[in-house]
């Protein structure tokens, strides 16, 4: 099977190579760590660590909580972290300066075999699940357990996997643990062939890692840097995708006339769109500042604007602590399934999101049942709700307080997840001792 998979991957790589080369030249993507990805080279010595993997920035942030608690439980235990994207690699380096960081190998048999041989992990932990056949098969041959934590299964992914059921079912059966966020997600992986006794519902780890105190040092630092004052009304549109920034600017232009203290903070989801959104702002004729232009002495120099474009990575989690109204992006166009609304909810912001939020289906249902958030259908309704919330402090406070209570009630998934990982490590140790 590995040879067939290698052939498929090589054909796909050959087909996509012109586009990949173009993107590498024009954006710099896909070049960093390419040799390590292709060969599985890590420059690490085998040490039986636990190998944690997070695809990109979101998964790395999720792992911050998990790894911190795992290291507290196992102060002498070793771990390594891998990621797939450049932004994920940078975030991992920033948050885990004393942990080896590597790139996840491409799923060629030679690459995954070399990585597993060099690292010799005693457990592989995949954040939210990214199942690659050759890697999973190689891990099984070496007797290395593989676990998925904080797992989820969107309706779109479930439907896609079901069409490939004959190929997918054997892979899901090889996973040693699937710690899923909800019973609905657990039922999905059982349908795809996961062994029922290896599936558990632990809740969502993202509830544990969020801040709820607006007075935390990072949020206060950003408030000073952006010169956010007590009388300001702050609307943050975060994790946005096109055309959400343009919609937010149109609404802001009209809302500013009624709310002179209004400030808009735009936080695009992807780094490669920062310049695109800057050009949009230039065409709008509205005055704005880029976050990258600001430094601690900016306020003294008089640099202040009602619109801020945040063109940095990793600051949105703290920025939500400045929001009176928080629009969570990736939820308008129907292609992405929404981004994490747990963070602004934890701060007690008045949370809004669009109609397409299947990535956080259960969270959305609970927030809406508690009247702790507002789901809008289109740009016109977003404008109507933003105007209403900006004008009604009581509604903002009521919805924000309900959202914060909900988040705090959900915490505890990290410890439940670590209990299961410890059990898995104990079972592996027992098997090796018996052998």
C-alpha cells in the first residue's frame, strides 16, 4: 500500500508543482523546511519523547495548554512538537523555546519512516486530527500508539470520508485513541470505523486555554500600544476572510457617524492577506494604522487611528480582551466553517458570527440557546446588529456575561485528555514489559 500511496503523492506533487513554485516565488510559502519535509530528516537523537503535532497556528495554540499540563504531570518527560505551516512553526518556537520544534514530514513512506526512526517516540498525539496513511501504517509497524485529541468531524469531512469508506475504515481502526470534543463528533468517527472502545468524549480543550481576565498583561500592553481609551467603543472583526473586511469597513463608515467613539480593529486570518487588506483600506480613503507600525513610543508620538489593521500573528487571543463587540470571521462565505468564538466569549464580549459555523456547531448552539451570542445571515443583518449593540450597552453586557459564564462552565477537557494519554502510555509500557 505504501508504494501505491507514494505514487499517488508523486503524481499530485508533479501536477501541482507549477503552482507551488509560483507561490514559493511570489509569497515565500512552501520553501522553509522543504528538505526536512521531503526526507523526514530531523537532526534529533532518539529519546522516546511524546510527539505532539499541530498543523498550524490554531492547533499550536491549543497545544500550549495541553503540553503545559503534560509537562507538569511528567516533569522529567521529553516531548517534541511538529507543525506543517511556517506560521505554525514560528508560533511553536515563540511559545515553546525549550522544546525541539520540527516540520511534519510529507506522507512519503521514506520520510515518515526516517522521522519515526530518528525520533523513536513512545506516543504520537495529533491535535484535532490529521490522519496520513503512510505515517499511521509506519507507526503501527513500530508499535507506536497514535492518538487524536480535541477531535472534531465537520459534516463536510464526514461526508467526504464516507465516500472513501473502504480506504478510510482501516485507518481509523488503527488509531489507539480518539478523544473527541462532543458525542456528535464521536459518533462520526465510530461510523468511519474507529473502534468504539478507543473513542472517548473529553470536551473542547480550547475552553481551558482561554483568558477571561481583561486585565491580563498582554491585553493591557496592546491597549496601551493601540491607545485604547476608556470612552472608546471597540469593534473587532477577527480571523476574517474576504469579503468580511470590506463588509466591516462599509458598516464602520456608517456607524462612525452615530458613534464618534467607535474604533474598528481588523485582524485577517492569513498573513498573506495583510497587504491585500491594506490596499482595500487605501482605496476606502479611511485613515488607518498597521499594527506593525506601532511601538511603545507610538502614543507619545501621537500615532492614533480609529482603524487598526493587525498585520501580526498570534495577538488576536489577547486583542479580544479589548472588544465591546466581536465579529468572528470565516463564517460568512460558506467555505471555511467559522473560526474560534470561544476566546471573545470568555472575555465577555458581545459575540457575532455568520451562518456558516459548522466547525463550532455545539458551541454555537449553546451560545445561542443562552442568548449569549448573535448569529447573522448576511451583511445587511450584520449591520443591523452591530448598530444595535453599539447603541445598547445593556444588551452588550448581558450577552457578554452569559457567554463568559458558558465558557467557564465548560472547562476541564485538558485534564480528561491527559488522563487518557497517561492510560495509553501505561498500556504501552505494560505491553513492552510483558514482551
